């Protein structure tokens, strides 16, 4: 996202709509999202719709030329139904 548009709630709004669509329309049971350990903004955005921390993955992705740790999170569809 453009630096000038950050911290306006856009990501929170989009994430809420995306989760609702995936749970209610696509009937997905679980969504995972991971973020860099020091990315507090992402941690806050993911916590709002109920993502919970499941753990930490050491050297998870190579970003900017080096392997970086990530926090692993997920949210589960409590209304999931077998089709």
C-alpha cells in the first residue's frame, strides 16, 4: 500500500470483507496469515478480526537478501459446515 494511504483503516476493512467472503461464501474452514516479527502494524491489523498467534517460524522467507523470522497466525471459521 502507498505510504501516504497507510494507517487509515483500509487494510482492516479489506481484511474483514475478505474473511467474510471466504467464510460465508466459499465455506473455508481456516485462514492463515504470517508477518515479519517486527511488523507491529500487521500484528494489529490481524488481531482485529480474530487472528491468533500459533507460533514463530525461524528463517521463514528470504526478504531483502536475508532469511527472516515470521509470526504465524490463523483465524478459524466457527460457522463452517460440511457440504
